[in-house]
């Protein structure tokens, strides 16, 4: 099991030897109450990176994800956490110069894509800990990131309301999805990679044709910003998550 924590400008991995069952009691409340503040005080040595509640100092956890086809790999993100308690075999990914807003595993779980307030998204090799590609947001914070199913393209959702399509190999922007009037906080591809879902602070969910970057549908009904979304395995249904509800 790998656990990734976003800590301001760092991404930290906890090795699989740590154990899934040891972390579940600590991660469960964070996942359930993703918008709440919790307490956390780092311990040293082999102590848990997420200790018991009575030992904590304040930090904010954003969300947790499970990489595709690897249910034992948990990835959790927090606004700030002291990483000195991480064991020597952990990997710290450094390079962002701003807060890290979002992250996603590649389809093969070998790479991690992160989006930051430093106006870039970065692709990391989680074996070596090295950044292998940088996607320049040209002055707009990257709030959401997602891999296309084949892993050859990624998208980033931005503060300026745009969603951008990138070629992984070259790092070049190859398309933009235009239509949201507020920040884009979530993005997800359909299983076949032909449709992109985006969610925004403008309270809409939008579906796009990936090949043309043209809109297909605008889904309205949420009363607050849309922070996450996911297609069903057959691509026929879509789950959207907002501060007001899950639909």
C-alpha cells in the first residue's frame, strides 16, 4: 500500500509495509469529513504518520483516492503536515513552489500527476521520485488533474475556468475546453476516453467531446461548487459530488 500526502509544496509516500489495517482507523474520519479541520502532531520513528486524535495539531485534509485496479493503494491529501515523521523508505516529491491542490495516479499506477498554485502541473515517477514532465498553466492555478485511460494525455482544470488537454510525451497543450464561468475543481474521463467530465464553482457539470473539445451537455442542479466526479464502469452513468449533495 502506498499513501501519498500533499504537504504544501511536497508529496510524501508511505511504504506498503506500513499496513492497510493500521491506517484505516486514522484515515476513515478524514475521508468521511473531507471539509473539516482535524488535529495532527507528527511522531518520530515508526509511529503513525496520522496519529490518534488526542495527539493532534491542526491541519486540513482535502480528499483521499484509490488508484485504479489497486484498491490497497490509498492516496490522501492534506493542506499541511510535518513530514519529518515519515520513515526513511518513503519518497518525498519536491519541486512545486506553491500549494499542491490535486493529484491523480496514472492508469498503471507508476506515475503521479499533481496540480499546484505555482501555475504548473507535474508528472512524477513514483519509483525514483523525479519529475518527468511539467505542464505550464501560464499564470492560472491548476486545481484539478486527470489521466486519460491510455495514459498518453492528461487534463488540468484551472482557476480561470479553462480545462486544458496535454500530450504527456511532449508536455505540449493540445486543446482547451471552454465554457465554465468559474474555477474548475474536478475532471474525469469516461472509460473509453471519448468524453470528459468537468465540475466547477459555477455549480455545473459539463460533458465534452475529447477529440474536438466541444461541449456535449451541461448538467445543472447543484447549489454549490462541484468538487469531484466519476463515470460508472460502463460509461453510462456519472456521479458528481458537490458541497451540497452527491448526485
